[in-house]
C-alpha cells in the first residue's frame, strides 16, 4: 500500500522533473547558437576583479550576390548569425493525465491506495492486472519576448549587410 499523499507527490515530482528536463533543453539553445567568452572587470571603487561572461553569436560567412553600381554582379561576404537561420522551437509540458486502478481505504486517518492484482483463477476470465495510464501532452511554447527581440536584432543586422 502507498499513501495517496505519497502517490500524488511522486507523480507531481515526475511531472516537474519532465518539465525541468524540457526547460534545460530549451536553455541549451544558448549553447547551440552562442559561444561563451569571459573578461575581467575591475570595480573602480574597491579594485575587486571579477569575471563577466559574454555570449558571442556563432556565425557563418556566406557569399551573397549583389549588383554593383555599374550593373555587374559581385559576391559579398555576409556574416550570418546561426540563430537567424533556423526556426526556434521550444517545448513545455502542457498537460499530464494519470489514471490507475486501485483500491482505497482509510488507515490511521490517512487515505491509502492498494494496487492489488486480482489473479482471477477462473478459466473463463483473463487475469486482471494493475493498470495505469499516463498521458503527457508536450506542446510548443511561445518564444519569450526577449529571445524574439534578440533574434529580430540579429535579423536587422543581417538585412543591413545584404541591402
């Protein structure tokens, strides 16, 4: 037997863990599209030196055709941040539904669940087993405003390079 409280807590912890795992994957976008650098910063009043982390966008250089003033076609090298080339897809746990077959009883004022197996020894019936069903709906998450603005800024820089 397991207490209802423990059962619900375990399910809750599992769902939170799944959600945290998806969030870690979403944050991993930074590692995928940015390189990390650091620099020393000295506080002017105390003289204390600390590290500042800087993320530098990963870029590729592309040859982009343009038309010169005399009408001839020339290739110009354009630095393109990788984050502007791919659709950003983030995920989140939208809904989790758990259903299970169990018996309930009150023991010492606590609701207890019993996931007993009914062996059903009859030759006419199939043995019953504990059944549980877990449905987790994972849906795309709206991109944060900060990330949208960041990507739009890089896209604006890209447009200026090829205009």
